């Protein structure tokens, strides 16, 4: 795996973690 590929994988993982964090902060009644 090249450094660029590794950075892309890490970036995607961080982005998904960030989305999950945002999702847990939203009130559940906003469906």
C-alpha cells in the first residue's frame, strides 16, 4: 500500500467516525 492510499483510508475512517459522532449528538426526535 502506498502512503497516499494509506492516507485516504485513514481520512475515510476519520470522516465516518465524525459522522457517527454528529449522529449521536442529534436529538432522536428529528426523524
